[in-house]
């Protein structure tokens, strides 16, 4: 985002901004609710109480990291590999450093610690993508970001709660295609963030490398990170463009979440 970006002043909330935020976030709210439902279902099946699962969604609000934690929970509370969970969560969420840096100008003039905490909690791939797209067309709006994030947050937490209570009625989420909802959402975000033709080359090369590396033993989701970085570097070197691929930052969650669902149903 350019340094000249201005932030909307304080004052009464603009209904137009809030309505636009609700409209833009509506597809993600639906998909987030659906996958929150899957998370709640898998949590209960892996021995996490409904209250703990709902609180995890409310306090952590990070889909991939939560699925990783629940997958580790299978080993039992006494055998929980705390170091492995911490390292994996850190690796999965390192992209938040870049996302927060690109949206940092929206905090100018809003140094309130409460707003900063809300920004940190609600900063996920989806809110970053929506805000990054909008702020390139209109002035930066912290209210827009918080409105999108708050609505998606309610959908995710609500879906988790419903999943813990009524998820047993869905014996196999994959049969209903619920494991594909996150992948479909991330594909739509890629299109939303497309800047130049070379982005397509990055995506295709990343997909090919990720598939090839995933066949190697021991890499797992790390293959996605390696593929995204390698593809971006190769295309940037060949085209001489600046940042060849801003969008692959949203990619790691999808394979992590789908793998958790498939493992549960295997």
C-alpha cells in the first residue's frame, strides 16, 4: 500500500462503509460458518469439549492453527507435544507479519490499544485480502476492516458452536463437500488479488511444485511454503516484476484444513 494512503477520520460510523463490508464479507461468512461447523465436529470427536472448542475459536480465530492443535489433541492431554504445536502454529502464521505490515497504515491515527488488539485478532487471510483489494481503490478504512473481521469472526465462532452441538448429524463432512469450502474460498481470493498476468504463472508453478514436493516424505504442508517462495522468486527473476505473487500467502491454510478432515474420515 502506498505511503500516501489516507485513513478515514474518526467520528460516527459511515453506514455505507458498514454495508459494503457486510456485502463483501457475506460469501466468506457463509464458508467460514460451514468450516467452523467442521472444526467443531472434529474437535468433539477428538476429545475436545464443546466449551473448549468454542473458546478456542473465539480466542484464537485461526482456522489452520486450530485444526493442527486438534489433530495433536488425538495423542491425549498428557502426551500433548507443546513444543511441536507452538512451532507449527508459528510457522503457519508467519505470514501475518507481512499482512500486518501491508495494512499498518490503517492504524495511523488509531493508536488506541483496544483497536490495535482488535486489529490483531481479526487479521486473517480473508480480512487482509478484502481490505487490501478495497484500499487500493478507496481510502483506507479501519471501520471497514473491523466490520469485515467482526462479521467473519461471528460466522466462524457460531459455526464452531453449532458443530460441537449438532455436528454428529454429519458423519462424513467430505461427502457434503464441506472440506472443499476453504479451498474454493482461497481460489476466489486469488482472483480478487490478481495484479498482473505473471500472477497466473506464479499460481500454476506453485501448484505444480507443491504437488511434486508433497510426494516427498517428511515435508507435509511445508511443501506449500517452499513452492510459493520458489515460484515467486523464479517468476520475479524471469519477468523482472516487483512482487510477483502477493496472493500465495493465503494458500497454506487450505491443504492443512483439508488434510485434517480427510485424516478424520480415513
